[in-house]
C-alpha cells in the first residue's frame, strides 16, 4: 500500500512531540450486501473504503486521528495532529525508525473472492432461500434474507519497527422467518459465515437454512408455555456459545477488568468455575468467523486459555492494557475499521469439550429445560448478572424430551452458572455474530459443548410475548 520509507517518516512525525509509541493502520475494503424482504430485493449495497488511522501513546494519554487522504501530505498532517494531541512534557531524541516484517502464519487461500462473484448469483441465493421459507405454508408471515461479504487488505506499522500486511475475506448468510397463527407470533433464525470466499456457500445450503428457520418458527407456534422456577437447564451445543460470550467473555477483556467493570477483577489464580469448565479464546481456528492471522495491532492471533479447569488464569489483552499490566498482548486488539482505535475484543470464544455423551446428559436429567437456541438478552459485566431469552426450548421429563416450550427466559449470574455446571459434553457447536462494544462491532464466533447447569431460574409466560421484529444478534 505504502512504501516503508514513507511509513517510517509518518511514524517519526507522529513522535516528534515526545510520544512513547506510534502506530499507523491502513485499510482498503470492498464490501457488498443483498437484502430481501416482502418477497423482493429491498437493498443492494456495494462500496469501497480506504483510509488510515494513526495512534500515538504518551504516558497515560492516547491520541487517535483517522483520514481517508492517503497522500504523503495528508498522512503527515494526520501524524502531526496525533502527535501534538498526545505530546509529553519533553520530547526525546530518537533514532530513525527502521521497519522490519514480522513472521507471519500461512496466509488463507480464498478460492472465490467476493468481488469475483456477480450480483446475479448473490441475488439468486437470496431469492431461493426466501422462496424455500415461503413454501412452508400460510403460517409464514415474514421472511428476511441477507448475504454480505467483505474483502479487506490491511497494513500495520509501528514505532517498534514492526510491519505486517494481511488480507481478510468474510462471507455471511442470514435468514429470519416470522410465523403467526391465532395471534401467536414466533421467529426462527439461522446464520452461517466464516473467514472464507464465496466457496462457503457451496459448503452450506441457503435453502436448507431457510427451511430450518421456518420450520422452527412454525413448531414453536404449537409450543406450550415455558415452566417457571428454579430447575436444571441443559444447554445443547446447537445453542452456540452465547452464554459464555455474554455472561463470561466480556468480563475477561482486560480493559473492563482494569476499569473495575468486571466481576473477574483481582481473581487471577482463583477458582471461578466448576473444575469441568475450561474457557478459551482462540483466534487461530481456521475458517471460523473470529479467525485472525494478526490482530488489528499487528500481533499474531493466538490461543489464550482464560479459565483452566475452573481456575482463572488470564485475560484478553491488546498492547495498551498489556503494557499497563506488564504482560504480553494476547492478540486481542481489534477495531471495526480505520476510523476506530483498537480495544481488547474476543475472537472465537468457547467452553472446551468434556467427556460426557450429550444424549446421556439429557437422559440423566429427571426434569428441566433443554435450550437449543438462544435469543436476546442483557448482561451486567460488573457483577455478572444476566437475563436471556430462549428462542428454542424443550421440556425434559424423566430423561426424555417431551414437548417444545415458548416464552422462556434464563436469569442468573455468570460466575455462579460457571460454578454450577456439572456435566460437559464431548460435542462442540458454534454460533456467529457481530459483537458490539464502545460503539464498534467486530465479527466473532462463540462455541460450547452440551452442558448442564444444576439449577437456574427459568421465567415463562402464559401467553406469547415475543414481538415480531425484535431480533437480537450480537
């Protein structure tokens, strides 16, 4: 994108007022999306974006300036502004910056780049999924289908002399179906995505996804009201890792810990979960939605064990929070775009599989709730309290799945739930989403095996209270 001499000049300019560290992040992105609703294509978007963000650290201050003027003059001007805003009391004489490439993991091979796929093909996938859901019958009242992709090239260089370049492609397909009968409204949702080219849609079937979402919405119309009270809850691997992401993962991001906004502050080395529970953030899983060769600060993506057999052993760090705690970055510095500074974020976060047979976990549960798909929710990271909706749930009686239930909610506390897990299956299921934090979103994946929580508060309703269009995706 830019030659090394110019990059070094920009970084030197940014540090002239005495900053401790300077970094430039350059991004070129091509993105497209197709959105279908009411049996027609409502939106087709295509865009190109190019820009740079310059960050300067000086003592405890951070300055961040971004620009889409990538001329020499434009970048030097942005560097001067950033350096001036973060200036220290006394500028030090520095040696000229010399950039050297960091060792890189093997690049991902994308077989079909998004920009090589005609809109006609993208539209055909969307319309086929829409029709598949509509064909399920008159109970289907609304179908929304969307496909999106982006191809992003980034260059990151800093005053430590490091420079990395990366090429990132993601594709995502979403289907949401609303069914209604006799005033009862239910939704079904399916999504698939990954770090891959358009060959991803050859590995999944958009039509099958639409049918599955529609069949779920129709099935839940006949569901009985959810039970109410304290009871065992079995969370299927099909539910993905929403629980671990929301009720646990955010509390293990180092910036929230350092600000005193995490229930896990000052608990390193302590037992914070059942011995069966190991929680990992792993950016190195190929193809998963949160996969990273490098994070957005140029640190290689890593596998970070956060909770090891119930004991808290680490947090997720970017450069800034790692420096404060005098540890190394875990490669979790992420940003939405060049317009945002990096902050600690999850990648692919999961509860590691155990040794139990998932079906036997259900058989050993005399009465309780089986959760196969999570809905929306709220979490307080300061104390770990949460409330989640259940989109797909079933009543367990005498070790058997007896009936679907609707209107269920799960209320509890993240650390207490982790401590009360008494069975962990040997399976593993993933969910994808866009995680929001501090006004910016990044792609993530969450995963968990089938687990059993010994006791959790289940709330229910005697009538359906789910509005038709309220769908929460991370």
